[in-house]
């Protein structure tokens, strides 16, 4: 006969084993989808969930945000440029029942749909849009992915393009284009500067022409600046309105004076008056 203490111990062990088999602990960030004889019992948890061994099947669904990296995809843009684009997707399950009942594996399905959406959206944009307006493409990707995963109980929160790789030849062409654009802007800025300087010089000339004394002071200031450099040669320009009257006065004095004597070269007699010698005599 088995002693009563041994029977009690065996019963306790069996009870503990039954509890371990029948009881599941579901964390706060998970939900338990239980099927009893193939029929859905609904999401259970968090906390303790009691199962019937052999009759119930438990499927755990994580409600936290999942980070999914999309591998690099070969994409041809609208302007026929080949690029390799990768992205990152952040999604979470908002309906545990739909994520189990509507799709076999919601994570794999979301990854495949994200890759297809990435190729589709990037293929409709040109290279400049892909490089300069990436935020708009991210919004289009998020909207497209969220629309397709909503029936699965999956919410796509963020889709971000991480990196864009273009051929090396295209990179060199873009570098040359950027350099030419910078040179064009530099020339335009220089031309605008010359135009503004000419306008300022015109205004300054108009102001100086109203006061001749100010023009003389400007000349004296220029001489002072030249003398400060200890130069041996000083080039001092004179305006024509000052030199013109002097030249006219000098020319008039020459015209009023006595006639000039002929040049020594012109004092020789004409050719027909030069005596000739006959060789026969």
C-alpha cells in the first residue's frame, strides 16, 4: 500500500505539471490568438491564458513597432537612369485577428509589398526628384504601403528611402553639371556687379561735373595716394575740358605769327632748272 504522503506528493506534481501545460503568460505587448478545435476564440491577454492540452492552439502576435529593412532594388527612373535604392519600413499590428486570419505571414507579406511599392513609386519619378525631393517619395510610399496592408491589420507608419546609388559615369556627369552651374552663377554675379559699379560711377561723374572744385580735389587725392607708394613715375590724367582750351590757344597763337621759312629741303631748285652737261662736248 502506497503511503499517503507519497500520494499527496504525486498529486501535487501532477497538478503543477498540468498548470504548466495549460497556463500561458502573455506579455503586455503581445496578444494570444487561440484556436480550439480549429475555431477562433479571439485575442486573449495580456496576463494568464488557460489552454486545454490537445484542443487549443496558441498563436502569439507582437504589437510593437517592427523595423523592416528593404534590400537594395534595381530601379529604372522615368528618365531611364538605373539606380539602386534601399529603404526602411516601420509598421505595427493594430488588429491581431486579421494579421493571423487574412495573411499567412504578415511580416514577409509586408516586406514583399514594400519592395514592389518602392520599385513602382521610384520608377514614376526622375533622377532629380529622387535625389532632391525624397520626402515626397517617402509620403507616396507610405500611403501606397498602408493602403495595401490595411486589410491585414497592419499599419505602415514610416517608409524612408535610405540610400540611392547611381552609376559612376552619371556621378561624373552630375559633377560637371554642378561645376558649370556654379561658373554660370559666378559670371552672372560678376556681370551684375559691373552693372552696379557702372551705375554708381555714372552717378559719381554726374555729381562731380556739377562742381569743378570737387574734381580738382579728387585729382589731388589721387596724387596723394600715388605719392604714398613711393613711386618714381606718376601718371596724372588731365580732362579734355582743361587741356582743350590750352591747345586751342596754342594753335591760334601759331596761326597769327609770321609765316614760317621754307624747309631747307624745299630750297633746292626745280628739276627743270638744273643745268645738264652734254657728254658729247
